[in-house]
C-alpha cells in the first residue's frame, strides 16, 4: 500500500466515529417523531400502512441504539471493525427506508398530506447528508432507498402536481449527492490536517528530545575536554596548566587576610624505581603517591602534578606554620612503602620546598 493510500485509509477510518456519533440522536428522535405524527394524523392514514411505518420506526430505533451503545462501550475509539461498520450502514439504510416510506403511508389520500410527508423525506435527506459527511459510502446506502421510494410513490400518485414534486425530489436527492461530496472533502481535509498536525507534534517532540540529548552529550564532552585540559590524565590531579591557572587566580586575591602557601614536592629516586618496575609499574607508583598527597591536602586546597615526579600543593588562606603541618603530613604519607607490580618499593621525599605569600 502506498503512503498516500495508507493516509487516505486512515482519514476514512477517523471519519467513521464522526458518522457513528452523529447517529446517537436517532434512537431518541425517530420513534417519538413517528408516534407523534401517527397520533396527530391517524384519522387521515390507512391503518395497515401506519402499522408498517411504526414497525419501521421501531426497527430503526433498535438497530441504531445497538450501534451507538456498542460504540460508547468501546470508549468511542477512533477505529472501525466489520461489526460496527455493518451496524452503522444498516442503521442509515433503515433510516433512509423509514423516511422514504413517509409519502407511501398517506399515498392515495389528500395531495397536500402526501406533499407534507414528502417534505419529511426531503428534510431527512438533508439531515442525513450532514450526518454522514466524510463517508460517501454510508450516505449512498442512506439516500438510495429514501430517493427511490419517495420518487416512486410520488410518481404513482394521480395528482399531476405530485408527479412534478417527484421529479423535483429526485433532482434534489441527486444534488444532495454532489453536496455530500463537497462536505466530505472538507471533512476529510480537516481530518487529514489534524492527522498531519499530530504527526508534526510527535516529530517535533522526537526532534526536541534528540536535540536535548545532543546538547547533554555536547555539554558532557565540553566538561570532559575542559577537565582534560587542566588535569593530569594519569593521576587526576591538576596538570601544569591547571595548576598555574589556579595560582594566577589565587595570587590576584592575595592580601594580609588572604595569604597563600605553596609546597613543592620532589620524589626521591623515582628514576631508579621507574627502571626497576618498568613503565607500567612506574605509573602505578606515581598514582599511589598522588592519591596519598590528595588525601593529605585539606579541604579548600589543591594538589597538582608539574612533571614526572614533581608535585605542587597550594594552600589558600594558610599561614606558614599551618603549611608546615600539612607538609609534615604529606611527608609521612608518602614515606610508607608502596606495592607495585607485586613488589614493595620504598618511597620518600627528602625535601619539600615551601613558599608563603
């Protein structure tokens, strides 16, 4: 099935609940109208024909009521199955038959009475044209019995005026077919526009979700790139650039109330350790040293790796005596032996440079 065919089928499917919903007043209007008309004009109607008309009204009411109740029980969903379509088609066909019979009920009686009942059929045709807008197939099964029976009854009347009215009624019903075609196009176009609007809203929501996800990924990438630009990939500490940027930031704010202390750490015999353990073992050694330094740094301060075995600890708001306490804590932590590549390796930093601003 082509894309357009599928769209047209969906449009027709969505028009069906409108047609079925328009049938809802029928069970509560047809039989009361028939009974009221019969009660007012029973003296002017042949009894047997009136019985058939009342029976027709009862059947129309029962079938249309079943169709409408079944639709309401299905929560008025936009769908069309074989049973619901059959009930709707039969209901409209019976409606057409019932109102087409109206002139027949009083046929052979007073011409003005026949003309009045023919008017019932004509009005019903106009109402049915509006009720079935969007579904020409349903309107055809409604208008066909109405037009044929109405025109045939009027043509068979001896009164010449009624024969003329029969021709006019036939032409009017033919015109209703053209009018219904125009109404259906407008209704289907409105439904098609609604479907396209729904699709557009869904596509926009999907694209908005994709854009949001893309923005989140880009933001995460930017954060990762910014972190990589200022942090050492091996130890996770600030690298030389990150450390210098932070130093510039803190130096610009230094005052008597905001001193800054800097500790410079150089590991002992790291080249020998690196030669003994190999590149991978040397990396593990550096990572462990960096972890010990980071754990020894107080909150609000930071540590950076300036080179292979060179580290810097920046202590904002720390005076010299406070910085010496932190330095001693770092020396003690680094001095514990480190296990790397299955070997226990001694570690130490024999000197820590200090600066206080």
